[in-house]
C-alpha cells in the first residue's frame, strides 16, 4: 500500500501541481493544494477506487476553495481599510487601547507560537512557507496557530464586540 502511494505521488505530483497552478496562479498555494489532495487520498486510501480521478477532482475543488477564500479575505481587508480610513468618528484613544491589548496578548505568546502567528498574520506567509523557514512540519504550524488563536480568543473575549465597532463601521 505504501509503495503504491509513493509511486502515485511520484507519478502525479508535478502534473497536479501544474494543474493547480493554472487555476490559482500561486506557486506556494498550488503546492499546498496538491499536498492536501495527497493527504486526503492517504486518509481515504481504502475507499478510493481511482487515485488519479480522486486526486484531480480534489485538486480542482481545493483550488476553487482557495480562490474563494482569497476573494473573501481580500474583501474583508478592503472593507477594513476603507472603514478605518473613512470613519472620522472612531475614537483614536479606543482604537489605540484595543491595539495595545492585542499587542500585549501577542507579546505573551510562547516564542515558537508567536513566531508562527507573526509570520502568518503579519508577514502573510503560508503554512508551508512557515514550516520550511522554521524547519518544522505543516502540522506543527497548524497546531501553533491554533494555540495562538485560542489564547487570543480567551484573552480578548471582551473585545469581540468592540473590535467590529472600531474597525468595520
């Protein structure tokens, strides 16, 4: 079973990568998509009849999801940027206090957790890029991001109502 999987990986990775790249137009994202497709194939290896068909279908759907998620993210960023820059009624002292609290919590994150969070959220790096730069697995990056977000949610729960009011309107 493992040998078949390795052969399938070798036979299809480059082809699937090129296919994903034609859809998402981003090298790192295309590699992440193909990797995710192979992970899903491995998880469902006992259920899948045609690895080739499953992989191409998975890559297609993962690529469409990536594009949709990118558009949603860009829309949020644009709304946030235009809301903050055009709303003169926002009390700058409140905004500064919210930012200060957020930065305090980020500053208290464990070192590796903080590095992963900062790379993802402030430098815009993808999990695969972070994993490679820090010489850790993508699963470790995911776990560290989950930990960081949990800590932020717990420590900033009282701001959940304030943040949209300060930044989105």
